[in-house]
């Protein structure tokens, strides 16, 4: 029960931080939104064997993930926009298979969506048993699985492992 309260309070504090300056209306809306987020994410963050310190750590890692995702998304948007504006820049589209150590469905879904939402890459398929993601890449920098994994998956995988596994 205490872990649920801690998760709700943490989401509420994050809401207050993002909706600064705090007003009465924003606090009321924040309680509603925090409850909604709590009920949508409690299964990802809470289980019988997770301590409150672990929950807090996961929430902090999730905040860090949001920042990293936004930075990577902006960089990829600029790269794709530059390729559109300058048609002389070569594109080399192709499919690559990348390896992942993530095993939980939630972690794999987050990783696949993070790759797809970052312009220039799209997750086409996931092979959970082999730990492979098949990615369509706008400019294949390397067909070597290890190099492609480092370039595409490396930026998100470590953080998602801290959050979901």
C-alpha cells in the first residue's frame, strides 16, 4: 500500500514540476492526471518484490529516459529534415537486425516504439526468443549487427533495462 502511495506522490510531484507555476486549478487537474497515470502504469512499476526505493529509482530513470528520448528525437528530426531539404545527400535505406538484452514485453514495446518514433528508423518486427529487432533504417551506416545495435538500440536499451527489468 505504501508503495502505491509513493508512486502516486511521485507522479504528482512530476506533474507539479511540469505545470509550474502551481495554481489551485492545476493542483486539482494534477491529482486527476496523477491518478490516471498511476492506474495506467502501476503494473509496470509495482510488483510484490519491488521496494519503495526501487520504485523511486525506476521513476527517476523514466524521467531520464524522457529527456534522452526527446534529445534523440530532435537530433533525428534535424537529420531527416536536412536530407529532405538537400536532395544531393545520399540515402541508403535498408533492413538491419539488432540484438537486445531486454526480455519483458513492456521493455520491448518501449524500445520498439522509441526506435519507431525517432525519425529515420522503424521497427518492423520483434523476435523475442532470439532477442532481435528488425529495423528499417533510412541510412544504413553499418550492416554489422553489433555496430547497428550500438547505433540504434544503445541509446535506449540501458535506460529501459533499469526501468523495466
